[in-house]
């Protein structure tokens, strides 16, 4: 069973970047930390969009992993 990944425009991706949601997967935590730093240096809508697209791509690429599927289900109920 594969978890459904919401579109990159889903507002919950922004919540991850802003620290309002926390991933458990170590790779995601590292990426979110870097994206949060990028956004804090340039807090514009364009930067947030780019960050969300990158994070969405990360989860999409790894969606076949059971740990990622569980995390997607937790973050995006």
C-alpha cells in the first residue's frame, strides 16, 4: 500500500518548512532544516514555493519506502 502524497501546493508542506509540523525520518529532518534556513534568509512566496517543491520531490522519490509511507500518513492524515 502506497500513501497518497498531497500536491506540492498543499499548505501542510509550508507548515513543515515553518516548523509547525515535524518529520520523524532523519533525511527529511535534515532537508527540512536546510529548507527552513533557506526560507529564513529569503522569506518570499517564491522561496516558499521552491522549498515546498523540493520537499515534495523528496517524499515523492522515496514514497516506496515503508518508513516514508508511515510518515506521509502521519503528516498528511
